C-alpha cells in the first residue's frame, strides 16, 4: 500500500489526499508536525526527502516521490484527471507551474503565517506583500473561470486539484474571495465532483 | 513558425531556446526588456500572458503557452528529452517543480538583483537569505549528481535543461560553485550534448 508522508494543514498534501480519494486508491498516512521541524530531521532528510518537505509518497517497493504536483501527475496518468490531448496536457502543466510559482508562495504562505505562527511573529509584516501577489494570482484564475467551468478544457483535472487546495482556504490567509465570483462558483463545483473529500473533515461548512 | 516571446537575460527563456535548438525546431524570437515593464503592458497582458512573464511560445495557430517548464514538457513529448518510463516521467516532474519552487526563486533572483538592478537597490539586502536557500537547492542537486550523470535515470532530459539554465550562471548571482564538483562536472557534460547552444553566445567561456 502507498504511504503518504502527510500533514493535515498542508494544502500541498491535501492535493494528494483528494486525488487518491477520487481515484479510489487506498493508502495510509504518516503525519508530521511541520512547524516543529519533523520534516527536517536527519532521518527524514536522508530517507524520505532531502528537500525537507511533505507531501512525499512512499511506494510499496520503497521508492519515494516528492513534490505535490509531480505526485498528482504520476497518479493521474491514464485516468480521467489528466487530459489525453497534447495541448490540454501542456495547459495542465502551465497551471500547475503557475500554482507553485505565482500562487502557493503567497496564498499558502499567508495562511501559514496567520494560522500557524504566533500572533507576534515578525513574519506578519510580510502579509501586505503576500496579499498583493496572491490577489494577482487569484485574478488570473478569475479571468479564466469567468467563461470556463474548469481551468483546462471543459473537464476537471489535476490542474483544478492543484489550484483548489490553497484557493478554497484562502480566507484562512485573510484573502477576501467575495470579488471573485467565478472562483467561488468553481470551488463549489469542485466540492460536488464524485469522490470529493474536504481538507478539514470536521470543520467543513456546506 | 513558432514565436518565442523571449528575453536574453532570462534563464527560463533560455531553457526553451536550448530545447528547441536541440530538437532542431525552427522559431523566431521577440525580445522584451523585463526591467522596463515590457511584459506588463496592457497589450502583453491581454494577448500574450496575463501573468506578465516570459517565456511564452506563440503557436502558428495563434495559441499561447506560458510557463517555461510547461513549454519544455510540450515540446519534449515523444522525443529523447522526455523518458518513456512512468516513474522516470514523474521524477522529471519532481525536479522541474523543485526547480520552480526551491531553486529559481533564489538562484535566479540573486542573479537578477546583482546583474540587472542598480548597485544601491534595497533588494541587495535580500542576497544573504537568497544565498542560504539557493545553496540548499544546490546541495540537493550535488547529492544526486555525485553518483549519477543526469538528474533522472541515466539520460539527459528536460529536467537537466530546467536546472541547468540558472545553475550554470549561478556565479552571476555570486554563488560559489567550487564546493559542488558534481554540479560542475554535470554543467560541462551538458555543454557537450548534441546541439547544445550557450545562453550568452558572445561571453561563453570554455
């Protein structure tokens, strides 16, 4: 069985949990407290991921695959969650690289600072700059979603999963999603896809 | 013919120039002065890339593909530069996402600040933090390359192209590559691959 090296607060890890749930792929998780340095121990760095990050998937044969979007790519191959058209495949990649470069470093990091660090953390000073860049990323998504149901083609794919993870909890980083109606409709649409599981089961509000 | 919306100082754009050269794919380029806001004009944002970045490839049918590593992925399909094995394909993705999240924002940005901004730029204060994180990324590459010729499998791929682009000019960002002998050997190995073209033709030192 696959082992997901996981953290419940990580949107990057949730991407993997969501895809594996929608694929019906069984796995078990090992949880790490990221703020406590549990992914920076010598054991973790030597055996699991030298980059000191989760998620990592451990395969039954003992191999490890890091980087959330690479994991999505691996598991989505040959499934309904990855398009067959070459152009659409490239567009999935375009959105996934956009997510890691232009969205996650701002939308996810604001959530991290505001929910995981103490209220007197000096990193709170970063919030205005994170909001500015995060809103720019949200606007790019809004523009696409104003006349499309999903990010690529007409179909739900790992591009949507990759962007959904931190977008749907952007308010935890004090982003206001009310000026983004297309994003809010898309979030609701994704929660209605078959096999959807929430990031925070106990807190989920319908 | 393909049009590459390009900038000669951009390692991300050079990735595309290198792959297209090695594929023997003809294209023409349009150059943008990034520091002058030429990729942030309304025309560029509306027509070419709403994210305001190069490289972007314009296809003969008028479509645009953004994100350097998504462009590599598109053109490498079915070529020797993308593996056929599913695990190796995922590892290519793992290294390309590593590049955009854990390498480029530090190694490339240090080069940008030190070579493109004025010497009294306040962003020079970021250099120590960029060096710390950039060296961490270089060490991860060094560990892999100590006992492998290339980043994935035994073969040159777009993972190498993606990481080569900014690594081989890391010294322009005042990174010292002397403690990374495996990286230095790998850089030399890549310059000897068939069809290789340098990033800066006129300045290239053998």
